[in-house]
C-alpha cells in the first residue's frame, strides 16, 4: 500500500485536489444526491479512527478477507512437482461441456451456465501473463486426466456479471487479478498514452502533473481501457463485480473528498470476495501462483511462464517496435495518490486490495508454511530455468534494443513459449526417470 501521509498535510490538502475543474461531469442530479454521503474527512480520520487513509483502508479491508480453499480438495492433497506423471481423475472444474456464450449477455441469462477454469482478465494487473498460465493449466490438466479438453476462458470482459453471474460452481473455478490502484492507474496511463505517443523514443514524455491527473480522473473512465471508474468505488471493483454498480453512486466530483454510500461500497467488496474462488495479487504474483498450484493440485510446470510486456522491453505493433516506457511517478503525482480525493474515489479498490492481500496470508496459513515454502522453492527453480532457456530460444519480433527482427501477425509467440516450457518439463521427466 501507499505510504501514509502525515496529519499536517491532510489538514492542508492542496486546492487542485479538490478542484471540480479536474473532474467536471454532467450527470443526472438524482444519481448524484449527496444526502446519503458518508464523509471520511481528515478530521474524521484523526478523531474517529486515528488512522490516515491507507491504514484505514487496510483496517477495513481485512474485514472481508477469507481463506481461499477449493472445497473439492482436502488438506492432505500432495504437493505435485514438474515430474509427476500420474493420471488423475478430472477435477471438478475440468468439464468438456460448452455453454451458449451469446446467451450470457442477455438480461435473463436463462441458457448461460459457464463452466470450466474461468479468469476475469482485469487490465494492467499482469493479466496477459496470467491468461497464458490459465490456458496452460487447462491444457495440462486435460492431458493428465486423459480427456480431450478442459473448458477455460481467459478474456477481458465488459462486465464480469454479464458472463459469470450464473456460473455453475460445481463445475467451475473463477479467478480474477488485482493490483494496487495507483500503480494500476499509472500503468494504464503509461500504456494508453505515454507508450503510444512515444514515437519509439526511449526517453519518457515529459507531462505536467495536472495533465496526468485530468487524464486519469476525467478522460479515462471507460470500462475496457480506463484508469478509474465513473464514481463506482474504483475501476477494479466495478470491473470484477457480479452486481451492477450505478455510476456516481459511490463518489462524485462535486464532493471529491467524500465516499458516498460507503456501506454499499463495502458490501460490493464483501460480495466480490465471496463470488470468486480465488484472486491473485499483482504485487505478490509468485505467492498467488504457488497458492493456486496447491489449491488445484497442479504441478510447478503448470504455473511457470516467460516474462514479457514489462517496462523497458519492446512490443511489436504494426511493423514497428514500441518501447514499453517504465513508469516515472513525479513527487506531485505521489502526493496526488496520497490525497483524500484519490482515496475517496477509489475506496472500494483499496478495500478490495487489502482484502485480497490478507486472504493470501490466511490461505498460506491454512495450507501450512512448510508445504507452501517447499512448493515455492520448486516454482522458483523452474521459473529461473524457463526464463534462462526460453528467453534465448523463443523468437520475438523485437530485439532487446528495439530493432525489428522479422514481421509477424503474432507479436507474442505464445505457442512457441508453451512448447519451450513443455520441452523443459519433459527434459526434467526424462532426467528423473534415468536417475
């Protein structure tokens, strides 16, 4: 979490953080009635809770933490390694049944009952890498279970509830990925604006803090590619919720330091924590993957991947190599991300982040630290081997310095990455058999 800001600064928040010009919107006055707003002002924080925003969000978010546990497994499920070759019965989520995806988008969802391994791909949370891991898990489990396919879905969605509200919990496993709200917003801004306007220059574009704040708070609120939500408690909460959150029901720019209907926001966070079988945390990705491995009885080779799309690297786009500019957060933006405006407008996201973070700790305790540490060591070993070998063997269209090596319609060679990982796993199997 972001560091707590001092009480003296809280009481003297700079005027631009309160300015309605940054986030002026025209909305139905009925949806922006502030009579039911709960103000979490600097005074309230100090006198009522003795906590600044960051600590308050952590404290309240922990209320909704839970142990992630696969009810179809038990505590004695053995840790599996990359060399295990036992044929297992298909797990509960591994189904070959398809469902009518078109009907999932209607209001009644009568015909929609999603099954399989389901991943809500929250943008800019490490979701591209995780989507490949989900696909790899489904394919490998199908092979080990001697079935043709394990249904899976790992896509961006316009609303999680439209797709998964009526899922079959007996034949599915639903996940999402979460990230620190400020870091996710800056990552979205860097990709949507900075990288796309860099003109292949390695030097970051110099932008005024006011421009960045205006872009994040006002110009980037759409569901697919936004930095923030339209007063719905935070981008990520609105993205993953199974419920409908009305615009401006949790926050509005006319009263930017207030959380409207805080009990409703907290209710959405609590419900989201119950709706999902597991949530991964970007800042604790290794922990998240190893917990997932143990929850689903997987092998270490199922959850490893090759790192790409990271700051400083290059991505092939339309015949050119675009550098993924590393985020540079100015002192002014750091201050903004510690302001009452930012926390109030993203209150739900900070509660969700705290709840997921605490849930990972609770789940590790349930699994057992020794068992978890053993699995982590195996994962780290496999991950290091994959990154060392596959980074050299897998052909990417962009060099480390941004030179176009070849032109392609598939800038990320997913199939070749998977094949390289499979070869490493098979090599370990052969070595284990021969030893």
